[in-house]
C-alpha cells in the first residue's frame, strides 16, 4: 500500500521494533542471551509463556503501565537498563520505524538538505504484522543495503559505534528511546488513554523479578514522559500519512 493511500483503519497501536516472534525464535534469543547474562529461570519460563501471570496496572502521568505479576511466585516482572555494559537491543535490531518527527531530526543529523533524498537513500518502506494490526511504515535502514525483505531480521544497527554508543544520539529514532516498552491507545469514557507494557524479544537482560513495582518507580516516571511524547508523535505520523495501520 502506498503511504499516500488512506489506510482502512487508523489503528493507534504504536509500533515496536520486533514483534510476533515464535516460541522457537524466543528460545534461540534467550539461549544466546544466556551465554553472556544470568537470566532467572522463572523469568525465562514466563517469557516463554509457561508461568501464570496477571496484569497489574500502574498509572504514571498520562500512561497506564501494564506490569506482569507472577501469581504463584508473588513477584512482579521489573526492568532496568544495563547500558553501557549492554547494547544488545542495538546488536539485534529488528526494525527502526520512524515517526514524522524522526524523519526531520535524523535527516538533519545525517546532513541531508532534502527530505526526499534522505528517504530515498537512508530508509526502506516495509509492511509487517503486529499482534493486532498490519503496519506499513518508513524504516531507517539498519544496514546500508537493507531492503524490505530484511525487515524483522535481527542484525547489528549500523549506527552502533565501536564504544557501544549510538552515533545518532540524541537524534536516534523514537522507538530506540521506547524500548523495551510497547504502547497503544485505549478509549476510556470517550477519551484516549495511553497504555504501555513490555515487549519481550528474548534479547534484553534487564528484566528481573521484584517484590514491589515501586522498586522501578524512577524508571516508570522517566518512561511515562518518553511514552507520552512518542504517542503524540506516532499519532501525528499516521495523520500525516507517513505510516499506516489496519486491523488484521
Ligand atoms: S538490551 Fe535491554 S539492558 Fe541492554 S541496552 Fe537494550 S534496553 Fe538496556
Ligand atoms: S539507532 Fe542507535 S539506539 Fe537505535 S538501534 Fe541503532 S545504534 Fe541503537
């Protein structure tokens, strides 16, 4: 579908960098991760869908976080980032969908004067399946010769430098700021509320089991702002027809 065509339905689920992984793919990712990091065996089972959990909601600002609670273990699934000791999400990057704000920011960072030239040389148009929608979007190329056929494969991002830092930072795509959260909009009393939960790809060693959500309060406070900003940017992106989604 051309980006200039109107999608059948504008679905406000925000894009994630990897989704719809099979259990086999998750096992492979976790096996790879465990070569370098200690992963709690209960957490591994949970990620593979083998542990019963409940959805615990926790509101920070404009965002309702959905935090898994492992019923039989009486623990919450919490998260912290290990960067700079870890940059696994940049080494196993599945796709980098861009918002219209990203297009402008990264175009300038890469010193293009024309947006059309930037889009032609540095991005690739792809369509992929999210859990409840088919998304079409402009993705930043993770390697110079990336094509739509490479979409979803996990490869090292070309912007990851030798020191483990992002050479685009702070102009990196919004999805990079968002990871490992995934967000969508839900209507409550006629008003759209931003929802957020983790996306489990088996690539992030930052998940751990904790007794209280308050243990990651500072992280949730920080990400509430990041997610709210990204939500507005993504809504603007679909409105400006730089991306589209339709219910699958
Ligand atoms: S993989 Fe997880 S812990 Fe590592 S840098 Fe990315 S978000 Fe942080
Ligand atoms: S753009 Fe930067 S932060 Fe995003 S995946 Fe590439 S190296 Fe990592």
